[in-house]
C-alpha cells in the first residue's frame, strides 16, 4: 500500500504550500512511505485526483485543491481531515495503515467504533512529556508543601516562644508582687513591734 500525496509544486498560494509542507513533513516524521504526485506539471495526475476525490468532499466549485491524500486508489482526505486525524492521534487509521509496533494508536479493528485512537508513535513523545510535566508539577507541589511545613513549624516555635515569654513575664510579676507583700508584712511586723515596745 502506497500513500499518494497530490501536490502543486508551483502553487502561487502560500497557504497551499504551507499545508503541503505540513502533510509531507509529518509523514516523513512518522517514516510513512509515500509518493508525491505533482498536479501542476502533470495533467494526468490532476485529472486523476479530481476524478477520485468523492463528490461530497469536493468544495462548492467542484475543484479540490491540494494537498489531497490517497492510499492507492482509496481516498483518505484533504489537509483539514488530515489535521483533525493528527490532532486526534489517529493518523494511521486516517491513512488506512496499521500502526507500527510500539505505537500507542489502537488499530481500527480493535477500536470498537471509537473514533479517537489512543496515541500514535509520532506524537507519543508529547503525551509522555505532558505526563512527566504533570508528575514534575506534583513533585513541585509536594516540595512546596514540604516548604510550608517548616514555615508552620517556625510559626509554632514563635508562638511557643511568645507563650514562654508571657509566662516568664507573669512569673516575674508574681514574684515581684510576692516580694512586695513580704516587704509589706515585714513593715507591719516592725510597726507592731515598735508599738509593743512603746506600750511597754
């Protein structure tokens, strides 16, 4: 099975050139075998492409624009449907190819009607990176919590220090009061003694 990508090598439209580069670049990244068929220089390619794009997929003017993607004679889609498949990680299903070994994309037969595949190899790295980032964030959160714990301990220590200082201050005040009372008692005793002596 050969993937055919119909392109226009001499297109004046920057948008079309960019779309063609996106499709080709992504297929190369996935190491998918494909053949480029130029519709600008080859009338046969242009006619074949126009005849084989299903009528419901053609634009209102009836002339499909490149890039158009086929698997042998089977129509896969245009840039928009390719982009959607790329976003949904279902490029192999879109191309009608079985996912390679190690790919996370679920083969069409095993998908049980689920339109969205899991993951295909070309984009697998991104998902794993996101998971790693999520784990990293969790670790950061834990580290932050860990940072908060010593801060709470510091606050507790400060509160304990304040309580200790208050207690010490109160104890000192009580001692002073007791001292004053003792002094007052002594003075009273001395006065009583003096009065007794005077009476004698």
